[in-house]
C-alpha cells in the first residue's frame, strides 16, 4: 500500500498540471489591479457578445411572433379556403354536408359576400360585408374569441344588425348603436344606380389585425335580403393543414363538378407569409453579422493579451509548458468570454422579447404616435414568440465563432520565443 503513494502523487500532479491552462485562462478573464487593460478588453468583448446575441434573439422572436399571429389569429378570422359557384349556391346545407365528408375538411360554413361602402355624414369607407350563419361560422373561425355570445346572437335575432371592424369605426367616428348608410354598387351593371340601405351597428370587432380595417359582419339572411340575393355566395372551409389548403380546395372543387371554383389563403395571404419568412432570414443574417463582429473583438482582445503577457508566456515556456498548454490558456480565455457573453446574451434577449410589446406601447403612449397602423401592417401590436430551437442555434453559433476566434491568438502565443522575450524584460 505505501508503494502506491508516490504513484498517486504523480497522478494527482499530472491532473493538476492539465488544469493549469484552465486556471490561468480564468485568471486572465477576471484579471484586476495591475491587469486592468486585460480585464477591460475581456469585458468589452463580453458586452459585445451580450448585445449581439440578445438583439438577434429579439429580432427572431418578433419575426416568429408575426408568423404565429398570421397563422393563429388572422387566418382563423379570414377564410382558410373558400368554395364558390358562378351562380351562387342555393342548397348550401346539402353542399356543406357533402364537403365535410372530405377527410381534410374540418368544417364548412356558408357566407354572403358584399362589397360595399359604409357612409356616415359626408364620409365613407370601403368594406367587405360578410353575411354569416353564426352557429356554422363558429366552427370555422375564432369570432367567439373577440365577440361574446350575446353580440353574435344579435346578428340572427335583429334585422340589418351590423358588426363593424374597429379600424373602420375609428375612421368614421362610429360607436355602438349608430345607424350607418350601406351603399352596394351593382357589379353586373355599372350603369345602374347602387343599392342604398341602412344598418344598425350592434358591436365593434377589435382583433388588433388588418381585419379591423376591412371587415363587417351581418346575419346570413339579413345580408341576402340586403343585397337582394336568393343564394349564398359560397362556403368557407377550415382545413386540417393550412399549408395543404390549396390542394384540399382543388379536390373539393373537382368533386363538386362544373360551375364550382375555389380559393385559399395561400393566394390571398401567401405573399405576406413568405415575406415574413424572407425577412426573418435576411434580418437574422444581418444580426448574425453583429455576433460575428463581437467574435472578432475576441480576436483583438486575445491578441492584446498575448502582447501584454509575452513575459509570462516566456516564463511558462522556460518552466516546461508545452505549445499545447500555451494555446490552451488562450482558448480557455476566449471560450469563457464566449460562454458567459452568449449565456448572458440569451438571458437578455429572452427578457427583452417578453417585454418588447410593452416597451413599444410605452413609447406610443409617450409620443402619442401609433407605430403599427393596420392600414399598412397586418398587426397593430408588436408580437414576440420565443422559439427555443432558435435560441439554441444562436447560442451554439456564438460559441463556435468565439472558439474559432481564439485559434489565431493562441497560435501567436505559442510562437513566442522565451529567449528573445526575456532578454528585453
């Protein structure tokens, strides 16, 4: 047993020797007093990583938020897919039942579409009026998320009741209980005088999306009577897979036969969806350059450390430190800077993503300006949706860039000649 003691001591000494680069690298990161320059440069590099990683996560979260809100909010109010007949659909319950037999169709609901003008006093705004069957509509859309049961029931129980989008109501200064003029042009005969009627505003629809500026709702029978139609315009569909909507519409139309045609959200909002994803990739690339610049700062920091620490490096070499040991010291320093900076950047980015909407609302309140108008943008608020896969990718990318950034300074450090350096120390 006593014979094993020297062996254990040697093994312990070898293990401690292997940890020397780690301890020295950590010491350089947190250097103080006489090494103020080293500490300052390390902290500057770390701050650059924190800001770069944090902003990249915020930007990606906002783009993911727009993507999520488009799919879950806008496309749950506007038709995911629609089926029409050139002459209108007379026996819509039978067609609805037939369409719902398709395994990819979750539900179908009839609608009457009217292109009209809403007028009050001397002002008017274009609007798309949809006549809906309330019970069927709730199976294909999220209206109940924004309107309670009593407000929706008014459409069936009150003749000429109208639910108006908030954006239109604000432009025309309309409130609940007002009577408005509805002007419906004759699309078949442009020379004919438009039909004019009056509707009672029963509720205001506020979704925080572009829907508020273009949509009004009426009961199905009221809309048919208002536009002098004996048939519904078509049926809107809710499908099991949003990205398969166009194929589902094609299958349904082919099954229904001649005279039927269809449309899907991929034609009406597909460009917006692709624009969001393209913007996410482009902005993500630009923000990744910021992280790359922060990693480049690690290079300059480590080179400055190598220059300042040439005497210490020379002493370590004379004490028997290998090229690997010298390189490992600076790789450890760069890796610690990268890890701490990326980790704090992730925390900063996640925290900022959670409150970015509130920050924008605060600045809107402070300045009296509304930055996201529904006339221009699909949403009137700034959404943020944190996707952990994106955060993981950002963190790993920052770490890899920092590790790559350590290679050249570490190589420079390993090439320091002890004899030349100590001659002038």
